[in-house]
C-alpha cells in the first residue's frame, strides 16, 4: 500500500470537509461577513494612512477607521432606510384611502394631449381611465406593501439584525487590522500559479472597489440629486422616487431618466412650464452628467466593467441573493472574465511555444 498517497488523500478529504462545514457555519451570517469584507477593502486605504499617523498603533487606527465607516456609510444608510420606510408606509396609506388618485393625474395629461395622440391611444385602450387607474394603483400598492412588509419583517427580527450588525462591526475591526496578513495567508495557501494568484486577487479587490465606488456611490449621488429636485418642485414621495432613481441609474444610457423624464413631461403638459423646463435642464446637465464625471474620478476608466455586464450581473445577483447581490453579482462577473482572460492567455502562450519549438 502507498501510505503517503493515502495520507495525502485523507488530508485533502478532511480539508474539504471541514472547509465546507466552516462555510456552513458562516452561512446564517454570510451577509454580515460579506459586508465586513467589502467595507474592509473599501476603507483599507484610510486605515493605512491612519496607521502611519498613529505611529503603527494598529488597534487605534482600526477603531478610528471603524468610526469613520460608521459616520460616512452605516449611519446615513440607517437614517435613509428609516425615512424611506416611513414614506412608503404613508404612500401606501394614501393610496388605500383614496387621497392619492392616479386617475386625476392621468386625466390631466390626456386632456393636454393633441387629438391625434388621444385617438392613437384609444386604439390600444390606453385612455380607459378605470383600467389604468386599477393597474397603476395595484403596482403602487404592491411596491409600497413590499417595502412595508420588509420593514415589519426587520422589526420582528430585530434581535437577529442586531446580532448580524454586531458581527459585521466586530469582523470589520479585525479585517481592517489584520486584513493584509489574512490576505497574504490566503494567497500563500491558494493552489494556483503565482502570476494567476496575483492577477486574480488584484482583480477581486479592484472589482469590489469598482462596484462600490463606481456603481453604488454614483447611483446614490444620482438618486440624491433627483430626490432633491423632486422635493424642490413639490413632487409627492420625493425620497421614494430618489431611491428608485438610484437603482435605475444602473441602466446604461437611460437610468434615472426613466423617472424624471415622465415627471417633466407631466409638468409641461399640465401647464407647469417652468417646473418642467427646470427639471429637464437639471436632469440633463446635472443628473445625466454625474456618471460621466464621477465614475472616471472614483474608479478609473480601465477598472469598470462594461455597462451591459454591470446591468445583467447586478439584476441577476439581486434576483438570486437579494440586496447582497447588488455587489456580489458584478464581482462574480469580474472574476469570471478574469479567469477566462487568464485561461485564453495561457492557451495563446502554449500555442506560441509550440510554433517556436524546434522539431
């Protein structure tokens, strides 16, 4: 019997078994672990700068970075989420009580349209106010009801949420402090070609930073600008529309315009000329240019994924994994493209070596 081979196979079986078991233990809190890792990667440059200023006192630098993360990212998100749930609940109540009637807005738009447009809409049944009212109300109720149910679910699971939040902060502290050592050990243990490991880990870090900075921050800025514009113009549910614009900003070319353009058209058709013109000007000159200006500054032109890849991977990730898929989807897409680039370059190198190999 070949005892060394048996020992090696037994060790690999144990390694795989306990690795799977450890992942299973982490699964109930995978969101907390994942976001701790994302925030650690994002804020590691701040930690390194503070570490130098604090004379290599790693605990103090990690605590200070954790405080910055809380003030800059976590607390604003909590406050926005609370306000969003409150506004969605109010919107849901107004629709149910009849205070918010979409047929009134629709009738104003139809009355302002030219006759030939109304005739064309009649052919498709688009001027049937009752039908459209029912569809629009149903969609709005479903959307508001979903947000309200999520809020109730969070309230019912407050204890679990607090545990996950505490785990995230706890892990974030240690990932900031010991992240470089942990990454070095993972790189050393990974059974890959050194060049491949370097490329893969560098692209993983770049993909996470690009997704967060190039998509989430840009989306947040576009949504905030759109929400402020709607609030200034007196549009009901400005915060809700702003959040929706933030999500839709992932769509290439159109994005947030899917929200503000119909509102601007409604203003123009109902005689609110200055509101419509102002919203169009603000949407084109400010909201529309945010992506072109901020993305290269925050990410760099060479690090962002193509728009269609970002769109597909983000929507697919959120469909499978919920909110966490907002980041996981594009990261998986980036690693997928990196691995295939490594594979194709390796194949090309082998083929080139065969051509130059003497017979």
